[in-house]
């Protein structure tokens, strides 16, 4: 199982907008952006530390869908090959916010169809005529605040998140609401996508619906329900952001 999340310490001058809570909005008890058509099928990063790219495309796919009504699968390989000067390292790891910055300054990212995933580092082949989406920056959600993350997921769309997935229990997860007391909320190593939230009817446990990039045979058909309102378990709200479209 490959990870690849590397928070960037070199680009401290690159700061996203801060998330502002929506006023006068009553949040629903559950939300699932898959049901609303904002989430592409599960993908597989393979033996490449490119989780950050899958997390970034997932969030951008959702925002592009919300703006245009079109769900377009975007190219992780574009990010792997072309965003090196933004302190991303291809299959050796990267950071979602740096990917959003690349897409902004590059004026777009190619579609998955025109620039398919290869699971290894390659030469940049970005083609401006094949752009599937673009962004104008990104928004950071207040660090460690699950309430703010809930507000964003409820009202904005799928959100990129970093988590601590370097545990045997995460690697071998198959079903149910995942809670791991051994997780370290500030030791983030895996980029994934929060696509919703809810409460388990049997146990009463609150959870996040999280899209992983390890194929459909892992977890609940590629997804995991991670414990919510459990002191930011596994750092789910420690590094959350989404692109502005």
C-alpha cells in the first residue's frame, strides 16, 4: 500500500484563503456527494506515492461539477509529471495545495482520458487543448476543526484531507466505522478525499465518508468510514482544503 502525502514547508508564502462558515445554514445530519454525482469512480494509485494527486483531482472534480454540472475525471499523471517545480515529487510524494497552485498558474489540468495514469514518474505532456478543469486558488479549513470540516463538506463539496494512514489497521481495513487510537493527528502521510459524513445506525458512531485511491478491493469498495467527532482521529481535519473554481 503506497502513501505519499508530504506537507510543504518550502512554500510558506503560498497561503490559501481561510474557510468562512456559512451563515444561516442548517447543516443536514448526513451528506454524500456520491449520491449527488460529484464523485468519480474509485481509482488506484498503484506502486506510486501519488495519493496527493488523487486527493487533489478528487476535490477539483467535485468543484468543477458544482460549477458546470459536468463530472470530468481529471489527470493525476498530469500532476505527477508536471508539478515538480511546485515542490511536488511525483511518485515520491506531494501536497494537495501545491497541486491546486500548479493548476491555477498552469491555467488548467488535462483530463484523465487525454493524459491517462501510468503509476510512475514521466515527462510532462500537458496539452492546453485537453484541459478538463482549472482553479483560481484554494481554501484552507481551520486546522483540527471537525465542525468546520463538516460545514465545508456539507455546503462546498468533497474536500481534500491528509490523514495518518501508517497503521496496520488502516492498511487492512475492510468495513465499518474506523477508529484508531494509535493514530497521530499531526503525523500526516496520506492524502484522501472526504466526500460526506453521517452516523452509523447500529453503533451511533459519527463518521466521515472517505474516498481512498487503492482500488475497489480495499475497504468498502474503495471507501472508508472514518470516525468523526473523536478528537480529530487520524488527523482527518488537520490539513483540509479545496480548490476555488
